[in-house]
């Protein structure tokens, strides 16, 4: 936002006058020094005319001595004024008027020495008359023009009275005087309007800069992440919330989006190819550690190459959804306990009585045993669902992972008869802490590790399990991976891995992974299966940022 506003501010243009020329923030001495260069060239040209006077036609220069004296003095004065201009002393306004008056006086005397305007030097008066009206418009500049016109006409009348010129030259002087007056008036009005426009542009630029700072302040206070992105994947702006969500990337101003947020970049490309310019939202798992929702919006017209991305942490939304799921599950389990468990108990009890009858054949007893076994399995499933719905609100505390995992390691190794090289821990940095219910974390890790022992390898002596904790690059969340070297999980099963009652085992209920995910969500964390490039399985817990 900020960059876009500044661009708009710098792009203001006015057709009346070049703003930079009249900008009060610019260096007015630059234009004055340019005028000084013109004066040096003019004095040199007039000096050359004086030195080659003998080559000119007769009576062109009426008073040669006066002409040469004026040129000599004017040349010296111009050189001194150039030096003063580069030294910027005295002040700008004094030098401006001094230059103009010096040029006008010198040219008026040269016109007199050359016998009036017939020699063609009168046109040289236009520029020194216009300069004050352009650089410093006002009544004094117009007053200088008026005095110049009066002096020129007076000189021409005086020369006319002495019989040095013809009558038609007086009319030429009048036309030149009228031209100087009109051009000075137009230049003064045009320059004054242009300076007002320049000041207005400066005020607008300050207003836009203030608005840009206000936008920046508002964006930085938003909990919603905002990214302004070019089609080149270069970021124009990103507020502090977005920086925090993406793990505080250091060089985001120069790096492309895909460098530190590849998932977000891939979804941006998908939106650009299939939905643009329509607004679209997608759920994104950033770096496999943080769930967020990205909303893509195109800025400007259809052909615009700039897009706006809103990022929202879905943690609060997931927690609300979890509460609704638990409420629904509580109603379901109440119905299960009333409608299924009591009849199931009667069926199981009747089957046990049948097995005690001596009149039953061996085949009937076998069928009765099947009824008892499956009744117990159904009762176990119901008990698991009841335990899930009855669980209390998590008691989250700060857990020092290194110490806690070491305790878990000792207990799991002792109860599963594993060798020391089959289960390993890796925590980096070692001071990692997470905010989680320790009983829930114990249940989750025990289920995940126990599943690896049961299903990962047929030959359990070749099984290895790695429990790894750390903070991936470009994310703010701590992640914990449970990795085994087993055969992995088929692609068809991965999509239904966390669904309740989904199992490939004849002895399981299919609620283990479902309960693990529910416990993670209750603590503000996420659990997912990460496909490895090699064989094996990886279950990743992404803890909520404290």
C-alpha cells in the first residue's frame, strides 16, 4: 500500500508548467547560473563586434568610443557577477534583479551608441526583461519592464530629435516596446500560476505521504496479513502480521515469494492461471507447519500486474470448529450409550449363557464365541468414542521438549523392548518449548510411536524411529516429527488416514489417529501425514505459536 501511494504521489503532472523548474524544493541557483552563461556569451559576442568595428558598414556604430567602454565594463561586470553567482552571495533575489538591471542598462547604452534599434540590438532586451518575470513574478518585475520600455522610447526619441534616425524607426521601437510589455505580462501571469501549481503539487505530495504513513500504520496494526505482489513475484509491500506469519523472512524485499513461501507461491500461480481476476480463497499449509487461509485479489484493471494477498491464521476458526465437533460428538455418544450399549450387553450376556449349555454342538459354540468376540470389539469402540467425548478441556502448560521427550523415551523403550539404536531423539535448538497439555501429548506420541512398532516393519528388529523437533525456516511454529523407516502408507489410504473407524487391522478400532488429531486441535496444534521422498512415514505435529 505504502509503495503504491508513493508512486501515485510522484506521478502527479501538470500541463501548465514544468513543476520541477519552479519547485521551491529545487535549487533556484541552477537556472540563474544558466542565465549567467548566456550573459557571458552575449558579452563575448558584443566584444567581438567592437573589435571588428572597422569591418562593419559606415554609420552602424554612431559612438564607437562609448560602445567600446560600455562593452568593456559590461564584460568585466558579467565575469564578476558569474563568480558571485557560483559563490551564491549575495542572496538569490538580489542577484537576479542586479543581473537584469545590469543587462538592461548595458544594452540601452549600446543601443544608443549604435544609433537606435535599426542595428537590431533592441531584441536583446527581451530576455533580461523576461527573466525577472519568470523567476520572480510580481509588481517589481513588471516595474522593471515598464522602466525599460520608457527608457528605450526616450532614447529613440532623443536620437530622432538629433536627426540620426528615420521616422519609421520610432514605430519599430513602439512595436518592440509593446511586445516586451505583453510578453512580460504573459510571462509574469504564467510563471505565477506555475509556481502556485508547484506549491499545490508539493502540498499534495505531502498529503499523499501522510496518507501513506497512515495506511502503513493501519496495516501494521491489522492482525490480518497483507501482501502487495507483482506478477514477477517481487513483493512491493508486506505488513508486520504477514511477516510474522511467514516466519520473518529476512530478505523479502529482494527475494521472490517462492523463495520463502513456496506453497503460497504455488497457489498464487494457480489462482492467476485459473481464476484471475476473480477473488478466490484457498487453505494453505505453510512450510508444513502452519495452516492459513490466503485470499487473492487483483488490484486495478484486468490488465494490472499487481495483486493483493490477504493471509489469515485459521487457528481461531479451527478451535471453534473443534468445539462444534465435540458438542456433536457428545450428542452422538449419548445416543450410542443409550441405544446401542444396553442391547449389546444383553446380546453378549446371552451368548455367554449359550456357551455354557451342554446341548450345543461344537459348531454352535464356535458361533457363540464369534458373537462374544465381536460384541467385545463393538463395546471397545463405543468406549473409545465415549472417552473422546468425555475428555476435559486441555490444561496447557509450557513444556520443555528436551526434558519431556527424554522421559517419554525412557518409558517407551522400557515397555516396548526396543534396543537403543531403534529409537532416537533430535531437538534443535535444545531450549524449545511448547504450550500443550502434557497428558494429551503423552497420548498422541504414544499412539504414533506404537503404530510404528505395530505396522511399520514386519521384522521389528529392523525398525528405527526418529522423534525430531525444531523450527523450520520461514515459519514461526515449532514442529515435532515422528519418522519411521517402514514401508510407508499407500496413496489411497493417505486421504482417509485421519477419518474415524478407518483401519486396515482386524483388531483396531480405527480411532487412534482420529483421536490424535482431535487432541492436537484441542490444544491449538495440527497433525498431518507428510509424504517422504524415501520409504517410511512421517507424522508431523505443528504447535501453535505462543
